[in-house]
């Protein structure tokens, strides 16, 4: 599948079918590896020249916006598919692959009546795409919120002993809590374990001898218990900190531990639900935006062709997918099919201050309407 297409229109002097045959012949002869398709545009309502000129000012900005939303949804789909570990599905418009939808484009008269003013059609497309973009922002924010909560919990579960949640490392039998005694949890750097074992009983008075037991260790720290009298706990914390040992606040609660477990399970379910829902919505919305974009491109070709070639509308619109190395040859073929009479309408960029030359949307100017569609 090609990912980069040119949409062009050429001025018709005799008949569109004759010009189409000549174009097919030239492409086949000089650039046979360039796919070529008719881009079928209906007879739209022209309106006044002033309205067309006014509309042309908005077309480039609107195209950038619609194209941007299309790419944004596509990137969201790719991100969700990676996160889910699912195989990428082909993007479609009403079940038709997007490249086929573009190359076999058919105007949707029911959705966009051809007798409507061009500005009304463009505004309708812009409004619809803007609504989808707003909806995307809301849905992504909901998904990211759940994902952030889950990531925060996972960081607590997987971080070093200095910061992680300790509840799943401590058993009821490890903790002594009576009217006079309390068990504290000490985080000891691994290189200081001998120092801890040799000194903890003397960090303050009323420490229970040989009460320290190692519960867990990671790459940096070891988790030890120590039992002492309630009334010296603050003194012990201060003395431990001075020697580089961290005393973690901890209260064993089976209820709290079960609550955290249930919260984690709920967040995992919510994340999967939001991800699945967002992915399905993104597939559907991408199709809607892409369809809107192609209708917008049709309006753009129509209006710019009239401004370029004049009235009555007489032009051949087509879609090409040249290879990078074949672009220069295809440009030469297209220019060769533009009648010299067309030079009346076409000026170089310097001559018109960039106005008419910029209508095509390409950096360089051509004696025909041309702009690029990037699918990714």
C-alpha cells in the first residue's frame, strides 16, 4: 500500500476522456510503476468568484487541521495496539481499506448535498472533525488517568525498598504490637548490614535483644524488623537516621491490604476496558475523519481548479502514487499535458507574491493544481 499520494487536476481543452487516455498512455510509457486513478468529483455549486477566493484562504488551514486529526487518531491506534500486544488491523472506511477508499472515491450525496454552498460543506466537515477531536481528547484523558493510577501502584510495588509498598512483604507474625512493645521496619543499605546487626541494640535503650530479622532484600537495600518499647521509638528513629538507616512508617492491616489488592484488580480491569473501548472508537472515528478528509479534498480540487483554469468547470482530477525516484518524471508528464493557453491563469510565485502559486499546497508551483496526501 502506498502511503503518499498526489491529487492533481489538469485543464481540459477538448474532452476529459481524451486527456485521461493521454495521461494513462504517458504514465504507462514513461513511469509505469506509478499507480494512476481517476478522482471523481461531482458537479458542485460554484457560487461567486469572491466566495471562492474567500474559501481558498481557509482551505489550507482546514486541510492541515483535518489531516492532523487523522494522523493523531492513527498514532493513538498504533499505541493502543502495541500496549495490547495485538496484531495491527487494516484501517478502513465502512469496511473499505483507506487506500482503496481514496483511489475509488465516491462522493456521499446524502451526507454532503452537492447543491449546498461550498463553504457550508467545508464548515460541516470542519465541525464534524473538531467534534471527533474533542471526543478523542476526553477518551484519551480517561484512559491515561486510569493508566497513571495503575503505573503509580506498580511503581510502589516494583521500586526499591526505600520507596515501595511493604505490605506484601510483611506477615502478621513479623509484627509485635502490644501496650508496651512495637516493631519497626528498617531499610538498611546492603553494604551496611553488618553495621546494622552489630549496632541496632545500642541505638537507644530498651531495644529487645536479637529481635532484628531480615524479611527481604533487593539490589540496594535489606528490610529488617526491630522490636523495642513504644516510649523510645522516636529516639531510635533519630539515632538510626544518623547512622544512615531509614525507619519506614508501617502499620499492618489485613483490611487495608485487601483493599489495596481489590483497588489494583479494579484498575487493571478499568484499564483494559478503557483501552478496548478507545481502540474500537478510534477505528470507527478514523474512518469517519478519513472520509471527511477525502470529501474536503474533492472540494479543494474543485475550487482551486476553477480559480486556476476559470469557468465553466473543465478539468480532469486524478490521484497518483509516484515513487520518490519517479516524481520528477511524473511532474514532467503532467506539465506536458497542460495546454499553453493555461499560462494565462498560471503565474510563477514571484509574479503573484505567492498567492496563486500557493493554491496547490506544494512548496513549488506547477501549471496545474496539485497537493499531497500523506496517509501516515
